[in-house]
C-alpha cells in the first residue's frame, strides 16, 4: 500500500523571480533586522563567479566574509571541516547567517557548515540519518545551476575520503531557511553540465517512482518533475529562459520528492564512480542510467531520447583500463548504499546486484 510519510519539512520561504539575485542585499538586510541579527554573514560562492559581479556587495549592510569554493572536486567531510577552521581562525565566533551561492556542491557545503557551526565534532560524525542534534545557523541558498534539488532537499552530500562513504547529513536541520531562485543566473552554465545536472532531477524522480518506498507526496512531486524534464529536454532549446525557469522548478520539486522518498539503483552505482574515478555526481548518474535498460526500461528509453534531442555525447571507455581491484572498489563503494538498493531491488539486493552484474554494468561505461 502507498504510504504517507509521517514527518516532512519544506523550505520556509523563497522568492522565485527573474533577476531576484539583485534583491539579495535587501533580503539579507531585512532578514537580519527581522531576526535581530547583527553578526557577520558567511557567503560561500562557486569560484566560477570570482571577479564577476553577481550582486552588489556594497549594498550589504551586514559585515560579511566571502569564501570562494573550488567545485572541481565534490565536497568532502574534511573540506567542510577546513572551511569551519578557516572561518573560526579569522573570527573566533561563528557567523549568524550562512549563504551558499552555486550548484549542489556549494549549496551542500553551506548547509553542512551551517549545521556544524552549532554542533560539536566533525562533518563525518553527522553522515547518516537524523544525527544532527541542534538546529544550524540561519541559511540562505541561491542555486546557480538546476537539477540536484540540493536547494530544497534535507541533505548535504559529502564524500568521506577515509572510508569512501558518499553520504549527507540527512536531517530536517539541513533544509535551507530561505531561497532566492533566479533562473537568469544559469545562463552561463556549460551545455553538457546543464544537461547532466538537469538529469539529476529526472533520475531522482524515476528512481523514487520505481522503488518500493512510495508515498503520495513523493509520487506527486516526482510525476510532475518527470513531465517537466521531458518538456524541457525534448524541446529545441533546453536552455532558453523559459526552460531554465521550468528546470529550476523541477529541481526544487525533485528535492521535495526525494526528501520524502528514496533514490534507487542509479545513485549507488554513480557514487562508486564518483569515489573511485572522481567522476562528478550528475555526469556519473547519466553514465549509469545509460546502461540500465534492464532495470529501468521505460525511463532509460526516455533518457536516450532526451540525450539524442540535445545532441549530448556521453564520455565512453572510462573503465577500459581498470584492473580487478578497481572493479572491486567500484562494487564496494556502490553496494554499501543499502537503503536505496533495498528501495530499488528489495531486501535481497545483493543477490541481484552481484559483483558480476555490477562489473558487467561498469564495463560498459
Ligand atoms: P556543482 O556545484 O558540482 O557545479 C558543477 C559545475 O557547474 C561547476 O564547474 C560549477 O562551477 C559550474 N556552475 C555552476 N553554476 C554555474 C553558472 N551559473 N554558470 C557557469 N558555471 C556554473 O553542480 P551540481 O551538479 O549542481 O552539484 C553536484 C553536487 O550536488 C554533487 O556533490 C552531488 O553529490 C550533490 N547533490 C546533492 C543533493 C542534495 O540533495 N543535497 C542531491 C544531488 C546531488
Ligand atoms: Zn542525485
């Protein structure tokens, strides 16, 4: 029977409007005065925007510190710990607001920092479900690329380099307090990256709809996201402003969907590729889904149509030179994701996703 989730939480407030980034300073000022916050604001920004005028800093009345984030590699638990040390070495007391401006990597770093400033210990201590004890610092998210749903989800994904665990702080405290959703900002995104990241919302939702852990909330969001993605990625210009707005909506709804459901088979295999070969989340997802006709026949057909329509060529032969130990690592860092694998394949998932089966899939990538 389809169930209703017994707890869920959504974003408290957001603005979704063209050029709303220009209101960032006034939004910041109004939040500070409403909440009587007079402390410093920590702003994390994707380093793509270094030297570019994204908003008018001179209109911000709060004191603020900007840290540019290199997104070449995905966030790690150590990297998040270092951000805190870097900030606290300079100011000794935590900021009162944390802002993340960027894609999933920066948004997740901002969420993780916000939680850690109010919780002792290290980022790795909170990888899992509902481990964060205290509410984090007020957090504002400004996505600059759409698809991951990091802006609305209840997690912030990090790779733990010590044990290869790619997992977030799944917690209601990982939800942003305020979002500025401005589809104009994504104009500068590279075409392939736009496709890969956009597909993340399609993939989250197909995995959720194909799994056994279902509920009306998640399904309703997911079905809408699948429709929106098909409209966008089967159109002639996936990156026109209207489609960028639709994708921003799809990404937001996809994050809500996944907050009350679970991913499936694509994400665990994709995590293996990210941990072992350093392939970014969204490209890795596409590479995996492209080889999963057997598990997701209907959605993989749809995916291939969208790929063709947009003329996106996935990279090939990425696992050609791997040795047996590397294939074993790919399997190890995939099969450890029990929750989504149970959702996709049932309790006996290890009997279906055997080492041989996983190797067969990875070999084709
Ligand atoms: P990203 O943050 O990794 O950035 C990808 C690339 O796009 C970078 O090169 C970045 O500089 C560039 N970019 C971003 N905005 C741009 C702009 N406006 N113009 C030009 N370039 C721009 O991108 P992503 O794909 O959104 O995020 C992937 C990360 O999100 C992974 O770490 C993944 O694990 C995480 N994730 C999180 C969740 C969640 O719910 N928290 C869900 C899925 C994925
Ligand atoms: Zn994802």
